[in-house]
C-alpha cells in the first residue's frame, strides 16, 4: 500500500513539475511582451495628450456653436460600448473584471430601457458576448503592434459614423489603463458626445471649409489616437496581469512540489523503517 502511495506522489510531483515548466516559459514570454508594450504605451502618451488638448481647444472655442458631437442627442435610446479584453486567457481576473464592468453598464441602462451594443476588441470579449447573447456590432481580434493603429482607425471611424447616423446615441469605452508592472486601473469613459471643457488658450479659430467639415475630419483622428492609446494601455495591462498570474502559478507549483517531496520522503522513510523492523524481527525469530 505504501509503495503504491509513493508512486502516486511521485507521479503528482512529475505532473506539477511539467506544469511549472509551462508557467515559467509563459512568464518569460509575457515579460518580454510586457516590456515592449510598456515602452510603446509610455512613448505615445504625450502625443495622445497633445491631440486631446487640441480637440479641447477647438471645442472650447465653439461654445456658441451647437453641434450634435458636443451637445448630444435629445433622447438616449441605444448606446455603443467598445469593450477591450484579451485574445488569450491565463491572465488572472483581467478579463472577468472587464466583463463585470460591462454587465454593470448593461444592467444600469436596462433599467432605463436603453439598448446596449458592443464593439468587441479581443477574442475573449467576442466569445463572452456571444455566450451572454449581447449584441455585437463589430469585432476586432488578434491585436498586434503592426496592425493596432489601423484597427484603431477603423474603430474610430465606425463609432463616429454610427453616432452621426443615429445608430448610437452615446459611445463608451471599457479598457484597463496601465499603471505599473503590478497594477492597472479599469476605466469606463464616455467617448461621444464629447465633453465641453475650458480651452487652454483664448485663440479664435477660422474653420475651412466649415465647422462640420473640420469636426468630421478632426474627431476621427482624435478618437483614433485615443482608441489606439487605449489599446496599448490595455495590452500592456494584459501582459502585466498574465506575467503576475504565471509567476504566482510557478511559485505555487514550487510550494506544492516541496510539500509533496516531504510527503514522499516520509512515506519512503516509513517503508525503510518497516523493512528494517521486519528484518530485525526475522533475525530474532531465528535465534
């Protein structure tokens, strides 16, 4: 019986060692990707901030001008939500926290009889919405640095057109903002209509060919950079979460292996002690 128990413990140790090798490898991969996206995220923040200030200055100079992009719709019947999650799992509560925020938003607007549709970013968002039968108007998966800016442009042009065509009355975005290697903040922000803020300059602008034309051109560009920045922030946060989850899994595997090794040695010692006792007992009987 003890011998069989030893074999079972040994098998478990080997199994956990194999799992530990996988989690260690994934930790290294996530660490490499994290450093890449961390650098990209921090590098583009200042540019995204400059574009945002430009739009704020233009909006601030248009206080006397009424426009649907700033003033909003008379009635909100349907909203669009850009939901950013990951393409792959094994990143702790990263995706589940995002989906909880989406559910909170849906429940809030459901009580107000407002329909919610999702623009799904990431395979996990798409799959979650399909399981929950949440309406998806567009989906974007396989986010890699080479195509991320182009996809951000597609998303921004879509949401502006949906808003101007009265398909959406408001547009929100849910994403994780990168803070550090061990921290990120889940954000829910309204993209449309734009919030009017005080301009940081008192300069007056002349619009050519028209205010409508300039806003139709400037707004998608501004949203493009804002969404691109959100994609970078979200991806850096994803790799940070996966890196933390894989390190935690590797540490837990190490602890379990140590405990099982101790159990294995105890059983082994018990077998040796029993065999010695049997030998001693046998030799005493022969005297």
